[in-house]
C-alpha cells in the first residue's frame, strides 16, 4: 500500500466547563472536538505509520483530556487541547522506521482518532499473532484489555485466585456497569470460573439487566430504578458481599460499603459516575471501611503486564469451553458518511454512548476500514 500524503483526524479542541459533559457533536455550539485534514509528517527513527482498522471506546479516554499546563499526576499520557485525540485500537503497519515492526504487521496500540497515525514503537502493546484466525475484534474485547481488567480485578485485587476452576464456592460477588466491556466479563468469570454462589450485577436498564442475567448473574438490578438497593438487600437475605468490583464510584459504591462481609475486598477499577462531574463519584458511608475491616484495592490492568500471557491462556480456554461467551461480547459501529471528514465526525458521538446510557451491551468498537 502506498504511503498517503494527508491524514484526517479528530482534534481535541476544548474541555467542557467543569462538571459538564462533553459536546460530542462537532456541528453544535462549543464542540469538544473538531475534524481536520492535515499533511502527513514523515517518519523519524523508531516510528511507524499505522492505518487505523478498529478503535476501542474506553471511558478512561475522558480522563485523558486536559488543558495545556495541567500537570496533575496522570497514570497514562494525557491528551491536551489542540492535540489529536487518541484511543486504543488495532491498525496495520503501512510504513516503518522501526526494527521491531514491518509493513503488513497488525498491531494493538495506542493510536490516534485518525485514518493514519504516526506513533513511536513504544506505543505498541503487542503484535497480533492471528494464526488462530480469530476475528480482530476479539483482541479489543474478550481477549483484550477490558477482559484482562476483569480478570486481574477479581484474581489479583480481589485475591480470588484460589477459587479458579471451582464449580461451587460460597463467594458473593457484585459488580457495577455489569453490561459493559469489563463488567460483563466480571460476571462470567465470577459465575463460571470462580463458581460464585451469588453474582449481583447493576446496569442502567431492564433490557441490559436481562442480558447480564443471561450470561451468569443471579440478580441484575437497574440502578436507575428507585428501589434497586431494596432488591439487592432482599436478595442478599442477611448474606454479605465478599468482593465488590467497582466500576462507577459514587452512590453505588457507598451502598456496597455497607453490604460488605467482614474483611471484604473492593476492587476499585473505575469511577465512571464522576468522569464528567467528579461530584457524582463522591462516597459516603466511609466508616464501614473501618467497622467491616475492608480492603479497597485500586488497580490498573497494566500493573500486571507480566501475568498477561497466563491470564490470556485462562481466558482463551474459558472462551473455547463456552464459559465466556463471544456472541454478544462486542458491538461494532461502522463509520458512515460521504468522505473521511464526514465519517470521522461520528467518532466522538459513538464514544459518548459510554456516558449517555445508550451504549449497546459488551465492548463498543468502531470499525474504520
Ligand atoms: P463500558 O462498561 O463498556 O461502558 C461504560 C458503562 O458505564 C456504560 O455501559 C454505562 O452502563 C455505565 N455508566 C455510565 N455512566 C454511569 C453512571 N453514572 N453510573 C453507573 N454506570 C454508568 O466501559 P468499560 O470499558 O467496561 O469500563 C468500565 C469501568 O472500568 C470504567 O470505570 C473504566 O474507567 C474502568 N476501567 C479500568 C481499567 C483499569 O485498569 N483499572 C481498565 C479498563 C476500564 P449503564 O447503561 O449500565 O449505565
């Protein structure tokens, strides 16, 4: 394939005011992003040119957005106003000035919201060895970062390794954002790999809850309904939760602090309730951490990178044996439009589905080409 001379990219224009959601529509007032066409730079040593194939949509991208000069600690490189927005994704190497990657390699990397990205070789997570002929989408969903997050959150932060491959255990495990990419895998690992007695999920609609129960939860409640806490109380029936896998923070975390078993563990994975407005992730009921002698362990998937091969083997075996289902594990949106610019205006709108309640079940992906 010949090297293109131009690139169409979605640039992060301006942060929304504090405590407000982003404006994903570039045609509306005060858009957060704008689409631009620019000349493609030439490659420097150690860089590769990637053609975007699939973008991952992740809530954490919201936490990357910053004003220039904002030097607060970041767990991963931020994206500043005026820079091209970035995402995890899969792309094909079109040109290379790296000894590690050659034309035709397909890689999992942090790339740009653009048709082509120039990235340093260090931004590549791994080369995809697709000798098994699996759909590329698997490497951003059931075998990707979000699945590993579910696994390490339960096994490492939740310290549940000793339950792996138990058919029946007394475990009670709860998870928020249970219809999402991470949460839906947490449900399946908890039920089908750890044999949990009670798996409780929370999701934002009755339809989402129905699916969460189909894949393994014993109870899923719609956290937007008024009586959701009462339903969980009744289901627990004087039992207490061993591990709560927290994806959201705020009200739901506060509730579970009061439902934990003595010495229970909370795997603190994310706090999406507060990504647009930090006030919504605030926590009450803190004294339960003391009175129930709880451990709350924050974790990042990449802190376990040495254990990824072992975890991937366990997840692949679980997929092969049907313990983790792949059929509805991801949803792919294709970019529609007459040209690249029109197509790329869709990207922020699709990503924003993560925050506005309309996200389809499982992992949300964008097919670029
Ligand atoms: P996702 O679940 O596929 O999408 C986000 C989901 O969050 C939506 O489906 C939505 O579901 C739910 N949500 C949105 N706003 C909410 C709110 N105010 N209260 C409760 N739920 C809300 O995303 P994901 O990739 O699996 O990420 C889930 C969490 O894991 C995020 O907090 C993310 O930052 C975190 N994460 C952490 C790591 C790590 O290494 N620690 C790695 C990956 C992801 P509903 O319709 O049910 O509301």
